[in-house]
C-alpha cells in the first residue's frame, strides 16, 4: 500500500495559510502571506528534494493545484525544482476545474476519500499533499494520512487557516526532528496504528 504524506509549512500557532506570497490566499482577510520567506535556508530545499525521491504523485486541492501549476508548468526542463515538481502524476480534487492546466493531471470530482483509498491501493511510490487546507482536513477525518512532514516556523500569525481540523483524534509518532539555521524545525511523524 502506498503511503500518503502531508507536507506543510506551519506557524507555531498552527496556521498554514499563504506561506509563499503576499497575495497567495487572502481569504478571510489574511494579511500575512509570504510569512515563510524570512526563514528560508537552502537545507530546507535540500530536505524537500530528498523527500521527493520517494514520491511519484501529488494529491492537491484546487487552489493549491492552480498555484503550483502556474508556478511550475512553465519551467523549462533542467530547472532542478521545476523538474522535481513537474515529474510526478498530479491528482486534483475539484468540482469546478474544467480541465487540467498542469501536465500528468487527473481530476477527482466525486468522493475524494474513496478515490484516495483506491489511489493508495494502486502500485507506486508515496503520494504527497501540500497546502490544500480543506483536502488535508478531509484526509485526516477519514484516517488516510500515513505521515506528517511539517516545517515549523518560529512565528505566530494569530489567525488563518489551521493545519489540523477540530474534532479529529489521531496519534502520530515522531520519526525525526531537524533544526535548521534559520530557526525552522523539520518534524517528521508517522501514523501510530
């Protein structure tokens, strides 16, 4: 069975909204977009590259899919990060996306939990989800998450979309904790079954 990994940037107070840019996601009046950039370190990118070696599929919600597609689809072959992001198959959960805008994409329109169960049962490497707030909540609610790879940033945002849904009980065990020079800590958890 394939492993489903949720990989997220998260603040000390559990916010995952708009880590990459000021206008990435202003829903709910969120004004702190791009909060991860002051803490970037190349070791974070290298760790993500190592994680991607065990991945052959992305599972994304529509908003994150569109952000990623617009960023990575236009990259020419030979860009290290572009090649890493463009190579895997993409599965996007959406009832509104009319057609794929990123190579190797399958649109999941109905019953995402059942579709993910089938995807996990299919042959292949691990599946990774990032961003995708609503989808991550659904995955956790249906006990479909096998691992959490969190980058914990030393910042409080005070408001925004939270990584973890309320009302879900699940246990994870720490596999690794990696501090980075910028103050970020990489936390890798496996689902305790």
